């Protein structure tokens, strides 16, 4: 029975499994190797755009805004890095005015014109990557970086030996590598920064997902398992 590990808790586990239809009796272990904690924050003031780079940023910012009695400002527009983050906004009853592809560089380049002369707020993690902020900084009037949560590797996990390992962030690679060897594993990276983390960890057989979403991850996983006759 083939087994896949993916470093996130799947919101729609059955849909992910359905995309792998044809593999047979497949076992999926979906578990994030990170822990997340909210950070108190104060009112950053008005902004023209609020740009979210993750679903966690959406959740922690909006819950914190209520908890810390931070006002909303009129005419603020909402932006999301990719479709998953955009859906997280919709789940909170906010319709995004801009949705990127999920690829940071391409998304930043598309958003740069919209950010021209504007104030852009980035609610994010403490150790957030600055790729998008750096690209639009040349055109935006001001960038506000607002830490709303922190994430760190967990230690309390047990990962079953799998035929394929799917990693959804560099920090998940770091957490896994702190406990298990990675060099002989067959792995998929959700994006370029995660791919770089796998390469630095010595993974020789690593594949980059065409798009940073669960549909593409599942389709690539199916291709790899079929090609290597692991089912």
C-alpha cells in the first residue's frame, strides 16, 4: 500500500485523495510540523491595501483585530497571494480585490502597478519572507509590516515511512530534517523556497509543483508514483 506524507492538515482530505484516484489503496498522513501562536498587535493605521501571504495571516489578523479592538478603515482593499488565501478571506466574508497565482515573484510583479503610490499593510509571521514587499517597495508609497503570529518547528511528531513526502514550506522541511534523514527521500516542494530548502537538506530526488496548490501537488504525486511503479 503506497503512503504519502504531506506537511499540512488537509482541509478537504477526500478531495485530495480523489485526485490520486487509480493508485489503489493509498494511505495519506497529513500533518503540519509547525506550531502557530498569535501575537498581540496595535492599530497600524489606515492603508490602501491589506495584502495576505498565507491563510494563517488571514486568520490571526482578523481574529486579532476583533480581540484588540482595532478599527476597520473605509476604502481599504484586500489582496491575497494565491487562491487558497483568497478563499480564506471569503470564508471570513471579505471578497479579495486582487488574487495572485501563489508564486511570490509573479504575484508581486502583477500587484506592483496596483500598489503604486499606495500604502500597503502586510499582516504576516514574525519570520516572514520579504520577497513580495521588496518587489513592490519601489512603487508603493509605504509598506507596513505587521507581525500577527509566530511559527516554529514542532518536536512532538511521528512520521510513518512513506513512498513520497510533500513539503509545503521551508520550515516544515527544517522540522522534518531535525528528526529524520531526508537525503534518500522522494520529495515534492510546493514552491521555489521549499525546493531550495530540500536541496540544502541534501534531497537528490525532489520535484517542484507546477502551481502552489493541493490540486497540482496531488497530480504531480500521482505522476511520480505511477512512473516509479510504487502502486
